[in-house]
């Protein structure tokens, strides 16, 4: 994951290093939201126009959007000086903790 993050940085038009610029950071966060929205929109159209039947072409288009989401996640983490592998590890640790405490369902970040 860290190798992906390093390679993905090549395509950052802001070319941030170390200390992130606020504009560049916010641009990445907004890009993440936008790409997540595009992913959701593709799924919405499958539900609306195709009765929820996902074709192989639909899957490929969704996977492409997920790649864009991943690029933004990797770069937001980079602006926070955090390896993508650490983001993934912390997420799994959080989920495992919730699972062990039977709190996978529910609301709140720190349940």
C-alpha cells in the first residue's frame, strides 16, 4: 500500500512534500468526496435504470471509480504524513475492537 501511495504522489498537481499546503490538502479532501459521489452515482443508476442488475461493464466502471477514491485517500494520508498502510492497519484495529465488543452496528466514531 505504501508503494502505491508513493507512486500515486507523482500525479498530484500540487506536488506536496512534508508540510502540506492548506489549499492542496482541501483540494484532495474535496476530490475524495467527489469521487465517492461518482461511485455512488454509478450504483444509483444501476438501481434506477437496470433494476439493480450489475453487468461486467458496470463492475469495471465502479472499480475505476474506486481507484480514484483510493488515489485521493492515499494522497490525503500523504498530506498528513501518514503511510497508507498505517491508515489501513488502524482501520482494521478499530473494526476488530468493535467486533470483539459486539459494536460493529451502531453509531458514533468512538463506540
